[in-house]
């Protein structure tokens, strides 16, 4: 069993909340912040910080910029996903350009997953 969180990451997570990317800000302020099921942003989970986390749905949402599609970063993302899945969490990855180009579709996708997992 993995530890619930690494206390040493808490201050870093707080700083990430203050410096969210424009895509993170849009998803948070235009959808997740007022979503009927509670989401957290920049949540420490084990040895990682998840972009968004919903405890009730056991869901982690990761927003991926272009750097995540480079070979080394993609490998690190796979390791991170496995770690979070071992904590019995569902991890979904959304490309930043999907936030910009298909925001309503992204919100509907997240809503469907949350309703399916808690439903």
C-alpha cells in the first residue's frame, strides 16, 4: 500500500495552485470548481501531485501539454499513471489543446466518467 501523500510536496502543490496553466485555470474556474461533486486542484497523492482529483469518483485528471508527448516524459507519465492506478484511482489524460478547441466536449467527457463511477 502506498502512503496517502508525501507531506514534503504540500508547499509545492500550493505554489502550483497559484501558478496554474491557462488550461488548468479554464477547466477549474469554468467547470470543476462549481461541479456538484467536489474536485481538488494540485492534490498530493503519494509521491505525485495530480492536476485535479475527485475523491468520491476516485478520479485523477491530468492535463498534458506538448512536452508530455516526448518519449521520456511519456514514459514518466506511464509510471505515474500506474502508481495512481495502484492506489485504486482512475486516471484520465486530456491534452491542453482539447481544452482550447473542445472545452464543452471535455466537460461532457469528465461529467460522464464521474457519473459512471459514482452512479
